[in-house]
């Protein structure tokens, strides 16, 4: 049973010198309305991503079901995205806890939904390279 009391704890935006970090429970509408989200990322969402997904989708759901055949995957790859996840420490013994793992967007798109379920994968955060966003032509 999922006992999340406050969903907003998983909706955050942070940055450091190299990257932007977005909590995976944000949906795309909330990102577009958040004044702290970089304008260029909002533009990328509006021009390149919104046609392929419903803006009420969360980052978590979008990334979990992402495949390499879609245009939005190519956009996220161009942005040099990474994804912070939690996976079972030991997928065979699902009761032994979780560990954190960061995947490149190419790696996570290769993993089938069935394999993600076996790993107990939970998408926690989307990480975008500032250099990737800076170099992205809009």
C-alpha cells in the first residue's frame, strides 16, 4: 500500500552548476505554470513534447513508458537527460529494500516495461543538462 501523505514533497525544482533537477511527480502543466522552471525548457515542452503526450501526465509516468521510437524520446536525448530511480537491491528478493540508480535517457528507454516492473523501478527525478538545454535549438 502506498502511504504518500503529501504529493507535493515529490514536486520540486533544483539546480546546480551543471544540471536542473525536477521531481518526477510534476506533471507538464505544473511545470509550464511554475515560474522557477527555465523558460527554454517550457518552450521545449510547448514546441516539441506537448504533441506526443497529454500535459496532465507526470514526468514519472512519461519516462516509465518512454520508448526509443517516439519523438519525445529524441527530444529528451538531445537535452542529455538522466533519470534518478529507485530499484530493488535484489530483484529476486523484493523485500530487501531499494537502491538508487541514475540512468541516461537512452538506457531507461531500452528497458521494457515488464523489466522495469521486475526491477521494482520507481522514477524519482528528471535531470537535465544545462549544456544540453543551452545547445538545444528552439
